[in-house]
């Protein structure tokens, strides 16, 4: 299966998590990593599955690099029916109500346009003892990557 990992990061932690997720998934899948700031919504392809790795910035906002991607979805309103995605969110629980909102905004935006989420929505907490690298690898090992039914012949 082709897995596209898209990351949105302010300080680089989401990129680090994306690399760890890619390491875990690359043995069984064709994996690529892209910064959301360099990825066009025109390149979204329902034949792939997407793993979004999104940090939270400011008052519970998307990171600056992810904003244009999600703004384009909101403005252009593409039909994302058939698109499948998983989310690995990053945040810090000391911020209370805004903890991990970047990942929540990302998921909510895609779902509102027809995409379907798979797997557990991971929420890394920078205040926890678990390192982001370790959580990303553990989460990726258990991620139920959907099968592309078009590749199955009878």
C-alpha cells in the first residue's frame, strides 16, 4: 500500500515523529514523507492512505506550515470521499483545552469533506515521560493500514 505521511510542524517535532512512523511502515508499504507546506491538495489521491502528523501551535491552532493546506481544503471544498487518513497529533497538556487541537482540526477538516479516518487518533503529550519518537514508533506498529481493494483480483 502507498502511504503518504504529511507533517505540519512549527519546531520540527512533527517532522521527527513522521520520520519514525515512516521507519516503522516502510518495511511493509511504499512510504513517502512530505511537509504540508509543500503539498498541494490537488495531489491528494484516494489510492493512497495518508498519515497526518500535526503539532499544535499558539492558542490551539494548526502550525504555520499546515495552515495553507487546510485553508485550501476549506476554501476549495474538494470531495474527499474515498480518502483514508490517520492522525498523530502533538501538543502539551499544560495548555488545557487547547491540548492537541492541531490534530483535531486536521481530522475534523478532512472528515467534513468526505474523508474517513482509520486507526486510533494518537495524541502525544510533551509534558508526559514518553518520548515522541517512542510513541510514534509504537503507534505506527499498531496502525491498521487499510487494504487497497483494487489490487485484489478474484
